[in-house]
């Protein structure tokens, strides 16, 4: 509706029939920077935050493979100063013959490791029918690139009340990405973290083209925190570190990084996963880059906050 009729807006609210009025100056007014000029901070697992001055690290393997693998991964995350553990229980893959994830068993493993490690757990939800199930086991629900415009799913995670990491669709413009986030916010969930993970272009040298310019654009347009996934954005582990450092320099609020205790044995995306030495090298260098910018790594939670805690 037009925003030059404050009398009409006041009358609508006074009627008790209207919860919110939306003016016509923006396609995504709830994500618009004007809605929170100082920026939003999203709390993961009730204790750690993404957004603000500090820089948050979320890391773990692309897929949950076993209890032992996830336990070792959680130890790696904590060794590098990470604040949350990621791992996919449901894995939508391009090929139907690729590993599709452990599904329910993967969720149970994640929940157990989260409780034992004290790390909030982040995992992907792939359809509206499993939102409640995933929310029972995870602290943060991830929307993958293939579901970035699955509007039924976006509404469902908006209604469930858990923080959401919303990856940019590999074919989405920045405007479409923000409108996808608007679905979640409009459904009642303000806790959305945007994740740039690369877009499809003509360039075959990398798996996708990591669009770091989008970070600066979104930080200008929206109040939502923005993190970067340099692992899926490049597809090659030797490119993860330089792009991760560049993400920090351009103003991202954190990273989502693939790490694995044995990348060569990984059932999913092993070529982009960092091993222990590469992960610790990245986080050590990153600390120096952030210090030069007057920033720090987010401090991990002191108390257990995992979904199973």
C-alpha cells in the first residue's frame, strides 16, 4: 500500500484486523536495511551469534557419514575456533546414484554430537514435510541452493521458529535471494542468515562463481547477516583459503566451510574439504586479517548449546 497515508495505516492497525502494513517502496520490506539500520544479529543455539562486529565460523563435513566422523569433525571445529557444526543428513544430489545421506540416522548422530560437543548443529532441510523432524534434532535449519525458491519450504521454516541459514540459489539474483528471505521473515521468523555460495556462470575453472560483490551489495540493501561458503563456491580446497580471506575483507559476517577428518575418504565433496592442517592454517591466518580490520573471531559458547543438550 502507499506509504504516504499515515492516517490510513493508523486506522488499519486500530481496527485490530491488521497485524502488519507493507508499503510499496520495496519488494522485500522486512529484509530491507531500513527495517534495522544497525544490522541484525542472529543467535544460534541460544548462545553464539552471527552478525555485528565479530566473525563467526561454521564448519563440518558436507555429509554426516558416521558417529566417529562427526565426533572427529566437532573436535576440528573447536580446535579452529568454530562456533557451530554443520553436516548434511539429507543430501539432494545432482545424480540419483550419489550418496544421499543417512537421513534420520544422520539427524540422530548430529543431535548426539551437538550435545556432547556443546556446538550448535546446522543441517539442511529439503522439504516442508520434514521440517519438524529436522527441527527436533538441529539448532539451525539450512536451505540449500536448490531450494532457495521453494516457497512452501521457506514458509514452513519461517513458522517453525529455528534460525535459518538461507543459501543463495545458483541462478538467483540478489533481489530474488532477498525475496526468498522475505518469505521466512513474513512467516514470523526474523532469524535468517544469508549465505553466498556461488552462482552459475560461463566459467568452468571453478565449480561455481563465488560472487563476493554480492556480500557488499546485500550489506547495503539488507540488515540480515551474510556469511560466505567458499567450499561450494569453488569446489577446490586450494581455493578455499584465499576466497575465505577475501570474504572477511569484503565485510562478510562469517564463513560456512567444509572440513573433514579424512577428505580423501569423504562420501560427498571431498575435493573441497579441508583437512585438520589446512583448517587450522586458514583460521590462524584469518585471525590476523580480521585483526587488521578491527574485528575478531566470534568466541565459542562456554556452555553446551547443542540441540541434544
